[in-house]
């Protein structure tokens, strides 16, 4: 075996390993869907949705950012009148995320609440749900997103609507 052949075999093995890892990670997400609180069903983008955005649990990222879950008006701290009128209010911070197309970007969600579950649903422009994942209490949850189309996508925590929402703006690559 020439060293070039060995190298390419090695590359194929790495690619297979990465594919296997992605399957295992996807399996973890799907496994979570079989025991959701209520009837929540979690999933990453399917092949059709992956034409808009590819999402993996791990991988090399060229950009990273953190999104926290911010309490705005909650039962523990009030104000009581506000909660009486609006219910508990949370927000993603930041609510506007700007990324470059084709640049793998790791977004880590910090659920800061000890006793409140959040989730993350990413919506296509036709409002179909591209992915839906859980953000458990007091947990950092990371995904590597690679967006394949320029434009604006909405995201939501389905449990705290309408306030807990945001948008992702996908810009053309920084280095064409
Ligand atoms: Cu929430």
C-alpha cells in the first residue's frame, strides 16, 4: 500500500467514523424523543431540511457563540402583577444571531434556570420546523450549525411563546 493510498484509506475511515458518530448523536436525540415530557418529539434536520441547515452535536467550528435563557418576569422573583398579566416571561439572549453561510458555527445554549425546561425550534421561511431540540435546566447544550442559504430564519422556545423567540440572519461568506 502506498502512503497516498494509506492516507486516503485513513481519510475514508475518519469520514466513516464521523458519519457513525453523527448517527450515534442523532440516535441520542431520537432516543430522547421516545421519552419526552408531554408529547414533545425532538429531532435534527432531516435530509430535506439539511439543504437549508446541517446540524451536528460535535465537529470543528469556525465560529462560536453563546445564547442564554434569560428570566424576564418569573414566579420566583416577580413582579407578581406582570406575571398575572403576561404569565412567566423568558427571552433568549441574544435574540438576533448573525452567522455566515457555509461557516460551521457552534451555538451553545445555556439554560440558566434550575427548574425550567426550554427548547429550541428552528423554522424555515415557510414556517416548517427544521429541527427541534430540548434545552434541559442548568445545562449547556451545543450544536454545530452550517447554514447553506442566505436569509433570515426564526427560532422559538415552544414552551414560552410568543416572547421567547429570535431570528438568525445568514450572511454570505466572509471570504468568498
Ligand atoms: Cu423556554
